[in-house]
C-alpha cells in the first residue's frame, strides 16, 4: 500500500513544487482580501466612520465572494487553474490599490465589495491540488494548501498594523494596503510563468457543459435547485442591510432594482440547471457514472459553519478586543492575528485525520468541538482576563479550521471533472455563513453572536451524522477519446 506521507522539502517532485506555488498564491490572495480587517481601527479613526459603517464594510468584504466562487469554479473547470489564479491575483491587486486611494465611505464600500472576488482564488487551488495528488494524499495536501494559505489573513493582521502605525502618518493604512496589492500583482505574473495545470501525461477532465453543475438523479436535481436559494438570500440580506430601512447607503430604487435582479438571476439559474439536467428524467444516468448531490449539500452546510465562522470572527476580533477590553489598536491586531495563525496546523490536521480515520468520522468529532467551544465563547464578558478570551478563541478556531480542512478533504473525491464547481459551491456557502454571522453580529451583542454560531453548528452536526456518507471505491471519468478511467477515492 502506498504511503500517504508527503516530503514537503523534496523539491525534485513537481507535485511538491506545485503545492508550494499554490499555497503561496492562496496566502497572497487572502492577505490582499483581509488587509482591511486589522487596519479597520485606523480607517475608522482617519475617515471618522461610525460603528454601523464599519460593520457594513466587514459584510461587504465577503458578499461578492458568494457569486464569484460559483463563477470561478465553473471557469477553472473549463480553462484550468493556472490562468485563473494569475488573473485573480493581478486584478485583485489593482482593485486593492484603488481601495487604498478611496477618500470617502461610498468609495470604500464599493471597492470593498468588488475586492471580495479575490476570495474566489481559494477554489482555483482546490482544483489544482486535486490534479496533482491522489486520493490517499488528498486530505493532507488540501489541508496544507488551505491551512498555510489561510495564514495570509494572519500575516495581514500581524504585519499591516505595524506598517500603518509607523509609515505615512494618517495615510499609513493606505501604504500598507498598496504594499500587499503590489505583491499580489507580482506573484500573479510569477504563478502564470511557473505553474502547470496537470502532471505531464495527465488528462484535465472538463465538464460536458458550462453554466450549471451536472446532477445524476431527479431528487438531486430538486435538491440542487433548493441549495441555490441561500446564496441569493444572503445577497438579499446584504442589500436590505444597505437599504434606506437600515444604513441608507443604497437608495430605495437601487435596493428594489437589486432585489429584482437577484430574483431574475435566480430564475435564470434554475432554468439553466433544468436545461442542462432535464434529460436525466427520461434517460437515467448509468449507475457507474452517478454521484450523490446530497454529499455536496452537506459539505455546503458544513463549510458554511466552519469557514463562515472564521470569516466572521477574523473580521470582528480586533474591534472586539478594542471595544470590550480597551486594548491598544496595534496589540488588538496582533492578538486577533493569533486566530488565523492556527490555520497553519489546524487545517492540515483536519485533512490528516480525514485520511487516517475517515472523512465522515473526522467531521463528526470536529463539529462536536465547534459546538462546545462556541458555547464557551458565548459566556465571555469584560470581566474575563484577556489571555483567557484569547485561549477560548484559539480553541474555537482549532475546531472550525480543522473542520474546513476536513470538508475539503472530501470535496475533491465526489466528481473529478466538476471539482472546481463543487469546490466553488462549497466555498460560496462559506461566504454565506460569513454574511449571515456578520449580519447577526451587527444586530446583537458579541455573546449572542458566538451562541448563534454554536447553535448552527449543532444543526449541521445532526445532518452530518444522519446523511453524510464516507467516500469509497472509485469514481468514473470519460477521456476525450471515449475511454473510461477509474479514479480511486478511498
């Protein structure tokens, strides 16, 4: 039996070089995406923003990533990860430069919304890693990619406040963001030069059609349509948050226009899903080519909790330390940076345990930990010692980040040719969770915010235990010449 161990220093292996190239690309993309979060105390002070404006900026940061991950998932399956990751890094860097030059809240809000698509780069790397590593190494390889890449948000939290405080005076935060943007543009060009989509001699499997995911049964067709609803509802909630009824950043006509657009786009998506898959109701898919969409749906919900909690907590943590405990802005940023740092170990650990003891079992264990740790966080108040609060957030972060690693230890094993689309939908649900949890955070006290995350995790744990199945056996893919290839998933 082949070993599932990886020698991360064996640079003679092209797959190891590809893993390092790709997690660094993810690291840079997350550093750009989350550059604003640890700098928010500086931005709030310089531009005289109120608390609601700050909270809306945090929500806007994850909104665009919902549709972007769906679209990018389709594009990467069609065109390959090399060109997609390069384009995201270069364009994301350009938008971040514009954000750094913004002079008022409206400009900040628009550019923060647009820059959210940088978070879709994560999906690209999932497909890249799945092409280079076999099933027995999928968990650890995806965990290293996701965990080390996610450290980009920690790198931003730990480095950028120091830059902002020591360079450029009141414009220090602008210099910090421009620096990360230039790094992103440079690495995007480097990635295009050095990366390759597949090992030599391997086939890059593509979906038969573009525009929607293929499903293989009538029940799955209905479930797929239903699972699209929360993504549009999250965007609708965000629109309401910005409407005259709440923030007033959007006019009433603009709000109604967005609501109408979301409805029309959803109906078009339903039509596209039907058009692409209706034939299965008359001509059943051969059993050997079938997969169960419920696997995707449960992973959607699981990632909504794991990564959604991470997005929400990392976005609010620096301000939480400042407002509840009166910490200095720089130290608040440093302590907040500890939370994403644990991705370096926790997310790979989730992948390793998935490879060793089973993917479903690992998710069950980790979700029990998420429930209990966030219930503990819901008891935090200003009387707690800061070190104890930091320890509690680390505990919650370990379980949620390891849970993210476990989710993506399973996602690439469902259907190879649609790995980008599956990863895109699962990833989009992570942002749905971020929008939901950050919206809750804008209405309630921090303790209740943590309680909502824990309770949601409990509901998802129920679905995992009842309906999620362990990948086993082989999946079937068809080569361009019509030949069948069997791909191990266990």
